[in-house]
C-alpha cells in the first residue's frame, strides 16, 4: 500500500513570489561590511599615538610646525582607511539614530553635520556604512584638530584644551566600537 503524496497548494498570487525567491535561497544580503582587522589595528595605533602626542605636546607646548610630521603621518593613513571602508561597501548606509553605545549621543549624521563647516553639506560626502562614515568623521575631526593646533601659534597645544582632543578620541572609540562589535558577531 502506497501512501498518498502530500501536495503543496499555493494560491496563484503567491506562486510568482515563490518562483522569484527560489533562486535566492542560499544567498545572503550583506547590510554592513564584515570586520576588518586592518581598520581595527590602524585606528588602535592612531588612538595610542594621538594620546601620546597630545600628552607630550601639552607638556612641552610644541607648535604645529614642530609636529608637522605627526599630521603628515596620520592624515594619509586615515584617508586611506576611509577609502578602504567606502570601497568595501559603497552603497551601505548608517542609520542616523545609531549612537554607538552612547559615544555619539546625537548619532553619526548629527555629529558629521556639527563637524562640517557652514555652507558645506555633510551628506554630500556621506558614503558607505557606519564604519566608513565614522572614519570620515574621524578624518574630519583630526584635520580640524590640526587647524586648531596650527592656529595656536607659539602657544602650541595647551594642556587644558581637552575638548578638541576628546572629539578626536570619541570618534576613534566609535570606530573601534563598531569593528569590535563586528568581530564578536553582534
């Protein structure tokens, strides 16, 4: 005695959906780029060098001209990391409400807008996922920090000038937060 076969009855309106979805089984959609150890390592190295740089420069009151090599070293590295992140996921997006564990209370879009000079649209340069946008923010804030240091002239970096330093460090921590979350699969 043979058993009757079970039959899948699909309403006609759903049949087309099933036909379109069948080739996609086994495919995955990538919403964010995967963990990148080069980004984590380079931003960690930058963070350590920047903390050391600001501590020493704050004590010695070194001028921008005295430390131009530090900026010449890190500005191209940050630009390269940003390009790497954008290239890995150029059509990625970052939700404007993401606060990265409270590191950027107002979200990445508002932070980038606040860091962008008047008359320039932050969205025009916003490409890639959260990592790319956070790297762009870090790059912009590091450039602003260099301008601040240069504008101090003979004063150098006063030890009490914590706000410009913290802006750069907060952005670096946000990049690390995202990369470590990716590494842990969160």
